């Protein structure tokens, strides 16, 4: 594959402890031997046979890599290098060591509007940049938003994990690209054509969670969650929103709408400036 280094990654990078893992990927801290700079090495297990469901297909890996190569933004993780061996493609990525926004939120339960706004502005900056390049992330959630350093005031965030991201091109129609049920837009649930707007719905769900610590559509089962999303069935429970302004609630209402064409990153960025 063009641009994928076929040499042994451990000739160039010293591998360290595991940072996390998913279904077909493991992330380890590593150190570049020539510069002593630390990075994160994401080992993506390759699918050996086209008929197999184990591993990630060549097409999917290429799509993720091509998107990462195209983006350069202060709120988005940076790709540094790529290696390939018989079993894995290894992405050498910027090391983001402040933990997930999910964990930061779990420690605090919920954020003040001011704190939430500081995070949202950064999330929107990153998403607005992606959308300017016609890239939809399709899996925005607190677990895919990392903090550079959680111990500073107003931590900087980085959007990560472009495993199901797509570049939206005229004439190419996408349907039912699934992310995490809690965060997916109605058009994903209803098997309708997808666009950049699906990310804006996810930001609405993230905003709700940041302000309340509760999830707007989460049901007892996956099916109940998806039914709630399809019906846009949520409310602002007093238990969680007694100290939240109408302005902040209205911001969420603008995002959690069933007509996705009404919502764009630029419109929402303007709206958050008055919060």
C-alpha cells in the first residue's frame, strides 16, 4: 500500500505500555528512537479474507488513513507515521495523555455552563474544520474526545478515532453507518441518507450529557434507545437541569432536531457565542 512503511515498526519506535483497546485495535505508548518523542501506536488488525468478519478491511483502513492524512487542526489528533506488517497496520499518532472527556466528566458528574461551553467551542471548532473538508466523523462521543492535560484550567481537547469517518461526496450516498447507539442521529436509525448533519446531533447529545451527567435517549435496551432517538423522545428533567439556563436548553433543542438540514456547524458555532 502506497505510503505504508513495510519495515519493522520496532526498529524505529520503542513500544511501551498499552493505553487502550477496541474490537480490532490496540493502542500502545511508544517512543521514536531518533527523536525520543513519545507517540501513540494504534495497531489495527487486518482482515485476512474478504469473507471474514475478523479484522478491518483494506478499504476501511485506507479510508481512515486518507482522512487522517488530510486533516491538520489543533483540536484533532495528528497522524505522524504509518507502518504495515503481515497482520497489522500501525498508525503512529500524536500522544494525547489527559484521558477521555468521558472520564473527566465521570469525576465531576456534570459541568457548569461555562465549563461546558469551553469544551463545546473546541469540539465545534474541530467539527467545523472537518465539515469544511466534507468529512463526517460519525462517532462523536465523550470517549472519542481526549484531553491534552486534564490538570490545567480550560483543558484543550482532541477529537480521535476516525474509524467510521467518511468524506461526503456528491453522488455517493451513505446509509446506516453505525456508531454508539446513544449518540447516533435519527437518520442513522431510520436508514436514511447520511450527511455532515449527523455529527451535529451527536454534539447535541454530548452537550446534554456535559450539562447534566445524564443521557437524553438512553433506554433499558438498545432497541429502546433507538426508538427514543427516532421519536426524538427526551426532556429536561428538573433533577438534572434545575440550574441550567433556558439559553443552554435552547442550544440543545437546536441540535436535537429531526430535520438535519437545519443544523450546520457554522450556525451552531454562532449560537454558542451567545451562551
